């Protein structure tokens, strides 16, 4: 699927150009952000993949992923009030940014492997899981890999869903995954009480989406979650000295008021409905 629609980064483009300069006519490399490797034909006029020809880029920027439109390469980014952009990482699996704000941790770990650890905390096997802020779908991918019964995912941005269609690390359409376009802060009220076994909550930072940290929202999560169901809530680790707030402990207090027992865990809160 992805090899027929190659993705280019500055690093890959430089590797291809270096091979051309060294006189190579073939090169094995990755054209899908390190998901796999394939053989590319190289020539002065461009390069070939699976018998399809592609031109050299006139310019290739750092921190940008280029996708093939069918006619040309364009950055995997959209602007509709906010700039939403797929961004390469040293780990292969990309992150994404909204107006320059990184949405997934990448400094010390792959965002894909980071999602694996967090999904493991809610023990997905056989469970119906609410994925509140779907993003690139890394939580959903690991839930499916962990044999969850069903993943119900919400993402309010059409542009982020569009990025998922480009990203080879995002889960492909699957009977076990329902991806809904919608704002979970509003749509959660439509969900039936006691209808899910676990919740994964990875909201944008508090200053961007304060409604997803509210007591009202946590009360709704407690309502839809079955008794003894687990919740992992990513909070990040904002600097208390500069922000003046202790967001993780504020979250923990609100979750306890909503009927959860919980504790800080890494860059978030792990809780269980009483």
C-alpha cells in the first residue's frame, strides 16, 4: 500500500542524491518512514519504485514529510485556521504538530513505542476501549495488536484524520476499530453508561483543550466506564516553576472526585473506577 505512494524526508532525499553522486543505479532504502525497506532505481532524471518514475525534488526541507499526489510531491500538511503537519522523527514513526506544538513525545522514545507502553497499562485483551483523542492512531494500533474486542476512537480534526491516511504507522481500516469524526468533549454524552471496559485519554495540553481536563468531562468518563475499568490519562510533565500549575495532580484530584482511584504514572495518571 505505502510503497506505491512513497514518502520522502530530507534524510532519504540526501541518501538518494549521495547514491546518484557515487554512480549507483540501485539503492535499498525505506520509502515509508522505516516501516520497510525496498529497492529504488536511481538516474539523473529521477528515481523509480515498483516500475513507477518519480522526479527529484527541487528543494527538500528538514522536519517535513513529502507525499506523492499523483503528479508531484507536497508536504504532508494542511492549513485551516491552524497548521497541522506530519513531522518526521529519528525513530521512524512520525509525530504531528498543530501550529508548531508537538502532539506526541519524541525526545527520548519513539511515539509509537511510547503508545505501546501506555496501552499495556490498561491491558487491552478482550476489552471495549474508548480512545478519546485518536490523533495518529498509535493507541488504537496497539489496542488492536493487544487483541482488544473493539476500539471506539474519536478525532475532531478532519486534517488529522487525513494525516492518518498518509502515515504508514497509523492503523488501517479494521473491523475492530471505529474512527469517529467528532469532539469527544461533546460526544461523550451520547455514549451509553457502563459501555466500555477501559479508556485511553491523550488530550492536547491544558492550555489548548481545558474542557478535556474538566470535572464535568471526568464525570462523564466515569459514567461510560464499567466498574473497575482502567483509564490512562496523558498529562505531560509541564514545568511547575514556569506554569505555576501542577496539572498531573490537579487531574488526579478531579478523577478521584469522579469516582476513580489512581496514581501518577510516568507522564500521566493511571486510574481505576471504584
